[in-house]
C-alpha cells in the first residue's frame, strides 16, 4: 500500500519572515542596553526634574532653561514634566522610556532600509545599530532622551517623507529639532533617501521643501530664543577647524576605534547579543526567497538589475547620511563624544546593510561580528578624554564616564543620608573634595532637593561660599576625604576649609568663611588668616582691623631681624632662626621679606611626605600678597600649592614666575621638573588618565 508524500510546509508569510528576525535583533539590543534600567539619575537629570517638580506645564515652558545653553523644550521640559508627573520621578521609568525610544530607532532604521535596499540589508542594518556603542550614553542617561527623541523623530520624518506624507513629516521633524539640533541636516538626508532610481537630484530636492520649511521655522525659533540661552557660547562655537575632525570621527565611531593611554586591549566580544543578532540574520536568510540563478532567465536579469539599482541608491544614501549626520556637531568638536553620532550611525547602518545585503553569509556575518566587537571595545574602554580637544582618541563623555559618575554619586548620596537622615528646612550644604567629572554638585543643589524632597534646600561648592548663602538657614559642610563623604564641624574645620580656599585662589570665599567662623568662635588665629585674605582682595582697612583685633600694629622694616636670623641659620641653628623670624613676621607684619624668609625656613625643614601646614601656607601667601611683583614670590607660592595638591593653580603660579623672571629663570630645573609633573596631572595628562582607571 503506497502513501502519498508529505506536502511541503508552507513558508511563513512576508510579515513573519521579516519581523520575527527583527524581534531577535531587538532582543540583542535589550541584552546590550537592558542594564540601564537599574541606573540612577545623573547630573543634568536633577536640573530638569527640579524645574518641573510641583509645577504645571505652561509655567515650566515659560521659565528659562535650567542649563541656559540650548532651546530643547520637547526633550527637556515637556518630556521630563510628562514622565515625572506620570511616574513620580521614577528612575526606572525614565530609563525604560529611553530604552523604548532606542528600540523604536532600530525598528525605524530597519523599515527605512527595507524600502531602500531590501530585507537582507534591513536586517543587517538593524543588527549593526542595535549593537552599536553610540546608543550607550543616550540609553544609560535619562537626559539622553534629547538624542533619542531627535533621532527617532528624524527617522519618522524620513519614513513619512519617503511614503509621501510630507507635511506630516515636516511637523515631526520640527518636534525632533526642538529635541536636539543634531538632526539639522535631515532635509538633505531626505533628498538622498527619497531619490528614486536615476531621477535628477533636483526633483528629489524639490519634494523635500516641507522639511526645509520646518527647519527654517526651527531656525526662527532658535534665533528668537537666543536671549534665553546665556551659556551656549561657553559650549558651542562655529569654528571651521572642527569640521574635518568631526568627519574624521565618523569611521572611528562606526568601527569603535577608541583606546586608552596605555594601549589597546580588546575586551571579549558580546557573545549573547551577537548570537541573537546572528540568529536573526540567519533566520531571515533561510526564509527570504532568492531570485533564480539561471543565466538564461530573463526574470533573473531583471531581479539582478533591480537589486543593483536598489543597492547603489542605498549606498549613496548611506554615505550622504553618514557625512551630513555628523556635521551639526562640529560646533562642539572640542568636546566630541561617540553618542553625538547616533543619527550619523543610522546612515552607517543603511550603508553597511546595502554593502552586505547581497553578500554571502560567510562574508556578511564575520563583518557584523567585527563591527559589534569594535563597538564593545568603545563601550568597555576604562577612560574618557579629560582635556578638551577635537582630535582626541577617546570620547569626552562615554559609558565609563557615566558609570563612574553614577557609582560615585550613589555612594556619596548614601553617605550623606547616613550622616544626615533629615535636614532642617532652608539648610545650605557646602561640598569640597568631590572628584572631577562626578557631577554630584551642580547649580544650587537640585540633587539634594530630589534626595530629601525639600525645595527649600540649597547646596554649593565650598569654593563659592558666601555669607549670604550661609546665613539663609543652617549651614553644613562636607568634604570627600579618602573617597568617603564626611561632615566638617567646628572652627578648626572651618579654618582648614579657608586654607584650602586660599590655595585654590578664592580668597573671597576664604574671607567669608573665616567671618562665619569668627562669629561662632573668635579665635585669634582666625583674625590673622582673615587679614591676609582681605589684603589679597585689596581691602586694606579690613586687613588693618583684623590685625588690630589680635593686637598687631601693621608695620614693615624687619631688616635687622632678617640679618640676625640669617647669621644664626648660617651657624647651623635653623630652629633658632625660625623662632626669630616668627617674632619678626608678626612685629613687622607688612614686611614681605620677613614672611618670605620664614616661609623658606619652614619649607626647608619639612619632611618629604608631610602635608603642608597652615603656617607654611599663610607665610608663603603673605609674601606673595605683599610682593606680587617679585618672581620668587610666585615660585614659592607655586611650590606650596603643589604640596597642597592644587595642580592647576600651581601650574598657573609657576608659569607666572617664569614670565616675570624671564631669562633669569632659564635653567631652573626644580621648577621645570615640577611643572612637567604637574601637567601630567592636569586633564589630558598621563597621570590624570591613569587616575581614572583607579
């Protein structure tokens, strides 16, 4: 008895053949970026939340932007107001929204590439974008909504424009531009994307007029809002020199070619995300029918010509998109970062999909692996560029920057809450010693207000201390010591704070905090130190009053004591010479030579690892205040600042010494060696970069 052969299983429908592989690629994107759901708020997030808290939307939109740099009401005020009111300022909700926006970008990139170059190109383009590191910062940082809303809006506008919905596309583009300016070149990208076959470029250009009109409308609003953006000039500058750098970074970002100062060390490839993305590519390849390969087939020849036309058009569109998408960021080229290129990388995805779409899997899959591995390298680099520069090998803000800052902020906030579970109303907190690029303290304390849910609180850096700020309510002082946040209490602590301010060249803040300390406990030493801060600020009358409060009559003329102390020192009795000069520096308090000699004696007797003392600092400072025209005053002061771990200030003082001394300073190896070491500690220096890894 014969049995009929089993009927072949029907192939899945077109929808499943194309969108199920995309689902696997979206799962790959989740595997890469899903950890963002556990991330806290950071830096600018608190400013935007602070602006929208307990306020209706119209006053929020009418108020100045909290950063004062750009006009982005859609992605800042509207987005944060909506999510904050719907979710109770939930960190998880904000990051989930950002993650959803990124997945939408992947889907839109897939859909656009599908119409430009076919299904195989679309799935490869989506896989490239899903695994790319340019999305790390926007997804991980709640404020990354600015980039994501702009890119998703621009992709929607391109898709609508290509589908003939041009007026709606223009409206969506305007909203995208009001989210972030990085998609400014979308109308020109649309010309390349919408050009059909070999039609003249002019026809495609004329069809894009609604998008151009939307961009022009945005330009009018941008100019109108210029008065509301007082700090923009501090970040952005139209310097043509940044243009070649931004274009050169396009292939660097696409390939993930960033490396630390101590050399390239590739991390392991992202195995699970790669496996999911590869499964999507393989599934699409297994289901997507190929045209017949018979050389005599007329259908084959037509299909190949169609694929060739599609592929060539998509390659051109991808190249144009890559370049144009990078152009708007040239205004901030000296702080460039990989995430600036997210829109450009959407064009790179189209380009890569078109180039690999008709290649065998033995070619396309290895290329995808290499590209994803490069992105993983950029994602895992344990550094970021600490100095401004348009040609740095590293981004200035990357995943490591955010994760490092978020860890530190979360730890310091936990320590602050343990030290002070609650705070009195109208408290003002002052912070010192916070590591660079951590962003725990910003503006007037939005993080503190968010943490304690009290809008009456304020916080500032100690270097910006003023009596007006301290007297508005209880004043509390905190410093990071040994990477731990500690509260500073008592007049001794306030004197140490003032000393740190003097070393940091902020004598006004030092004067004010000494005034507050004197009000709490009028110790004689506080008056003496305060007198020098007043002299540094040109307040001669205030300095005389401070000296008079401790019985010092300001006068000069310590020549005889200096001569005697020098003779005693020459005989080997440095201790006696120091005692003589201590008396002389008080008796002749306005004699710069007395303070200079005492400072030199004290510094010469210090042990190498001992911290610089208050006396050494004040005497060197006094000599500099009384005789700023003398090169040696700045040399000595720069040395003291270096001992006090004030590298930027020490460099400035020592360079001033070299300028004042002129040819006489040539061959001063001690200063040259110290300057070289200090510059290695400044942003961009070798030691500064190594410190990041620790």
